């Protein structure tokens, strides 16, 4: 049976520094852009593009997404 030796500790310089948790923005809640329903952390969120302006992306709930796709909105790729 062979013997196991620990690997030598080599300082790694290619690992980027970890950002502080204070710099991260949370998206725990929000609102559907079409019906105004509150989107909790567990709610499904979908992004769609308005048929009137390709620059306007909206975050919508699951129910509004289904209706919006039938009205000419397109899903964001």
C-alpha cells in the first residue's frame, strides 16, 4: 500500500479577490410590470420585450407572461 503525502502549499495569484457581501444587491422582492403583483423571492420572474419598443424590457409574473406572449410581447433571449 502506498503512502499519501500532502501537496505543497503554493500561493495562487490567478484567483480574483472575493467581493464583500455588502456590495451585492438582493432582488428578494419586486413587482410585475403588467399587473403590479408582488414578486417574492420564490416567484417565477420572466423578462419580455415590449412590442412597441425593442429597448423596453419588462419583468413580469408567470401569469402575465403567458398573456403577454399572446399579445405580441417576445421573451428576452
